[in-house]
C-alpha cells in the first residue's frame, strides 16, 4: 500500500512551494531472518513508512531547475522493533532538460 500527497503552490511563474506527505506499508508472510546461531526462521514482514516535509522548485533558467526538499522520515517494523528508525533528510538537485 502506498499513498502520497504533494500539493504545489506557484508563488511566481518560476518558483513553487511543495508540501510532502506519504505512507507506505510493505507486507509478506514469506520472509525469513537468522537467529544468533545463523539458523533461519520464518519472520513475517510488516513495514510502515511515513514522511512529512516541505520544499521548493525554482526554475532558474529555461530548462534548468533547482529542486530542494526537507523531510522527516520514520520506519516502523511491526514484527522486529530493532529495525525501527527515524531521521530528517535534506536533498537538493539541479535538473537540466535537453
């Protein structure tokens, strides 16, 4: 299951503010893990991932844009809580279209 929501608001013809919200759920009954001795045992997967953030797209020149995103991400492993984590993330990229 995957859902996402990314509203965009144009402040000018070349600058957009972007909102980010998302959820994913990965499930399987056909997964295995190893115990401390290396022996495999059946371990169902039930991952739940969440993301919230803000960003902007700036078309600096025709066909050249700067895309910046800041978001908070969280991963919950319902079956094995040692795999749980959360982190902020910042990304920036320059895109050129030919």
